[in-house]
């Protein structure tokens, strides 16, 4: 086999001398960097992957869906950044690297119950 053909195969060059597409570079262009504040997770619709605290998701498709899942005693505050929404479910269309933040807040304690108390007569005995 001629040396130039071996080099072309090893370097990923086509017949016109152009470099083959770099799949890793393409994948880097579809990343979600997600930061999570509070107690809860983000769940990917397509594969069920869970993210807690924060993660970087590499995406092979043009878009993905994510659902916010608060832990017990916590509630969704919202998504910020390129994912801005107050809905628990969002769809993200990729056009590069996307930075988002998902926020959960603690559920406030219930208000103290109100009493219809009648005054107590301390009386004198």
C-alpha cells in the first residue's frame, strides 16, 4: 500500500485532502452545563439520567427535555440562564454550549393554627 494512502487513512483525510469531521468537536458543541441549588434533581427525558448538585450533559441530539424533581420538603423555584422557566419540564434546543441553573427552595413550614379561644375566668375561690 502506498505511503500517502496510509497517511491519508491515519489522518482521516478524504480523497480531496479535506480533514474528516471531528465527532468529539461536534459533541462539545452540544453540552449543557447545569448547576443545581437546593435539594432536588434534573431528570433527562430520553434516558432517565439524573443530575444532582450539578453536571455536564453531552447531548447527541439537537434537543432534550429535562424535568425538575424536588426532594421531599422542597419545591421548584425555577430554571435560569438559557433554560429560563418556572415550569417543571423544559425543552432545550442546542446551538452550542448552554449554561443553566435549576433552583429548589425549602417548602415553608405551615402557619401556626388559629384558635378560637375563649378567655379563661381565673375566678377567685
